């Protein structure tokens, strides 16, 4: 009986841990679904900004307001403010850049977009960050910025986009120009082509 009681106690103690164990994707999916159900929201926050070069930290607080489909207001106790009015993103940072207001269109080439910042899951991904602007109407990528691990920054704006065009296989064939030297990288990287 004592063994049964001990096993039951261990099972009971372990059950909540394993029952709560979920993948990161599942947790993010739940959060995305919860925010998608909101028509508006208000959140108070505290932010700590740490500069690794100087070792200094600064803590501030503020309020975030959001209303569907694309309205946002972030007000800091310092007087800094970020506001998106549906067509323009306004950034006012008197605490660091007094007297300057940045106005950034919330669209690319006249099309409404949402910007998403990406960071690699693996350290050797070849890039340190990417920002992608996704078209609200057709979900196509309209613009992206990528920063490589070596510091190279790439800014690309899609000036024309045609979904599902007819493309022949010949479009993807490559003919080596006369006189060009071929450097076969397959022997160097260990990858066969």
C-alpha cells in the first residue's frame, strides 16, 4: 500500500508539469489567436534599455493602445511617443532626439503593409535580422531589409509583383557564357549538385 501511495504522489506531482509542457509554436499560436480576437487593447508596461557598449541601463514605463485594424499609440512617461494613425507611423523621441519627429509611411509603393521583424533560430543562419513588409491585401512580400552576420545591409523594394505567371522550364536553364571560367564549389563544400 505504501508503494502505491508513493507512486500516486509522484504521478500527481509530475502530471501538472507534463500536462503544461507545450511546444513554443503552440504557445505562440495561442497568443496570436488571443490577440486576433481583440478589437482593441490597453496595456501598461515597464521597459529597461541596456547599452552593452556603455553598460548603462535606463528604465521607463508607459501605455500601449491598439485598435483594429491598424491604429497604435505608445506613450512613454518621458514624453516619447510612437503613433500609427492608419496611414503613417509617427515617432517622436524628445528624450534622445529633441525637436525631431519622424514620419514613416505605413505602406510600400502606396499599398498598405504590415512590417514583421525576424531573427534567426540558429546562430549560423547567415543573417542577424530581417524586416519584411507584407501586403495587407494579397499577403505578398513588398519590401525587405536583411542584415548579414558580417554587417552587410540589403534593402529590397518589390516594384512589380505577378502571382502565378506561366513560367517555362527554359526560363530556369543557364548557359555558361563563352570564355567564362567555371569554379565548381561542390568539391569545396562537400555538397553534390
